C-alpha cells in the first residue's frame, strides 16, 4: 500500500489550514492575541484503522511573548459502526520570554459513541483520559496531572436531510474538562467548559471545510471567545 502517493500528497495539502486567533489565553500570564498555524493529516490504513497526525505552531502577538510547537499522533480503531477507540501522544515544546521553558508529554486514551440520532441531529459522545507530564528545563523538575475530557457534539445538515456529499451543515458542541486529579501544572492549556458553534460544508467523503466559533470558561474564571477555520478530512 502506497501511503505517500500523489493522491495522498494532494490530500495533505488540502487539509492544511492557517489560523489566526484573537482570544484570552489560558496560561498564567494574560496573552490576549495569538497566531496559530495548524495542519491536520489523516491516513486511512483500512476500513478499521485510521492514523491522524496534527502539527501546530502557536505564538503570542503581545509582549511578553511565548511560542509553542505541538505534534500529536493518534490511532483510531473502529469497533462497530457506532463505537470506536482512540489512543495517542502529544509532544509540546513551550518557550516563554519571562518564564521557564518546558516540554510537555501527554499520552491519552479515548472512546467515541455515535448516539443518539433524531431528526437531523447526529450526536457523537467522546470520553478521553489524559496523563500530562511537564518538564521545566531550567528548574529541571517534573510535574504531572491527570485529566478527564468529555465532549458531546452534532452535525446538523441544512440543504439535505442527511450528511452526504455537497452538504451544508451546522455544528454544535459542548466540552467539559476536569483537572481533579494529581498535581497542578502551571501552564494549563485547556478550559473547564467550552462551547462550539460553526458552519461546515462536506465536499465528499474525504474533504470537509469548517469555520467555528469557540467560547470557553477557564479554571481561573477568565472567559473569552476565539475564532478559527480548519479543513479536516475523515
């Protein structure tokens, strides 16, 4: 099987997206304006297995500055038409102007259930367990934390009764993240509650275009809104 065929390379090019975010940051220092460059790459190995690779570059647009480089590998195993298992590993390099640089390692396991269905709503429920390890370079110490993530979302077809090729659809989602276990890690990168609202277009089975508005409430009671566009393919 030729993974890096011309079709695959074209597919990788299409799935690449550039993001500009204007948001409240969720780290200790108030970084309100950030720029992101993100890429989403998918390889369907067969009918049961899918491999995903994401890369991201994040940089603050205000002083004091910070930069993050992230790579995330994920493998998905389809168990039934409604249920799948997921596993992956995140590696994040964090570089700060005023704080100690750090490396974060984040292995995780998750499960997704596509249920319930009614009218044009097609809900997906996702439960994920993450273990975060952070190593500060100058202080040369390790901190860790365990996180539970739950998300429920749905695509809502607009111009067709079901999600098929050439379909315009709406997106809604709610996500809850818990940091109830383990030691606190200083540079928390996720919110406690997040709401997504967006609009998408499915061109075919491999390519979708989505624009989303995200609103979140973080652990330290800051609230903000950020916008981004992405081109995932499934």
